[in-house]
């Protein structure tokens, strides 16, 4: 297992729709890759991580939601499709590719996602709340959509100067070389 470097805002792989996974081709290397993804996500306190966030052009993501007094809900989604959504919530959201940046993003409250799991078996996930938000966020990554793209135009324009400053700082962050989680500067668009 190894902590991988997380790609940051401005890197082209984050803007590219990922390619569908051929499970048979990936099967042998999948356990090590998933272990690295979960370790990387946990090392920086994330709730989800898409393969393109660690530089891989694969339609694959991991999610781990902390739940009160229960084991975390951890899941692997390969070739996920969002097939249903309902309701709307407008909640604060962050992203490992934008360390310390948080914004209120509009998402569906409930979703249904179809994918395959780490064993190559088809799964259907009905989720709501934080879990639904995490699924939508990671599927957006796999579609080449970063979370700030979901902001209204005026909010994106106001955020631009801060992003320019933060981008140069983010380039210096390499999670694979960090011993412990580094505190991130918190920035919120107006």
C-alpha cells in the first residue's frame, strides 16, 4: 500500500472523461490499486477519491463515509452510472483536488447508481444525503467535471482570483511525500 499524489485543479486529467474499465484486464492489479486509493483518501481525510484524481484514466472510484457509532460505509464503484435522482440539497462541499476550498453545491438528495464492485459483480446503490452527495461528486470526477463547475457563473467569477493564488500553492503539495495530514487553508466563495 502507498499514498499517491492527488492531482490538483488545473491538471488536464481532471477535465477529461475517464475511460470505461475492462474488469478482466484490471482484475490482477485491482486489489493493490484499491488499497492505495483508500489509503490516500484516508490519509488526507477525504470521503471519496476517483482514479483520475491520482492520475489514472479509469472509470473507478472509492468512497468511505463515516457514520456515528457505526463502521464507515466503504464502497468501490467501477463504471458507475447515475440512473435516477430526486430532490435537491444545497450543501457545503470540498474536494481533495482543491485542498481547503469549500463551496455550497446543489446536488440531488437521493440517487440510484449502477456499477460493478471490486469483485466484478453488478451492484445497484440507492443513496441519500451525504452518501448521495459523495456518489455524485465522484461520478462527476469520472465525467471530467470538477465541483466548482457546479457553482453559478457569478460565484465562479468571484472565485477566480482566489483560485489563481491557490493553484500555485497546490502545485507544491504532494501527498505521497507527507508523513501526516497537513492542514489546508480554508477558502469559501462569497
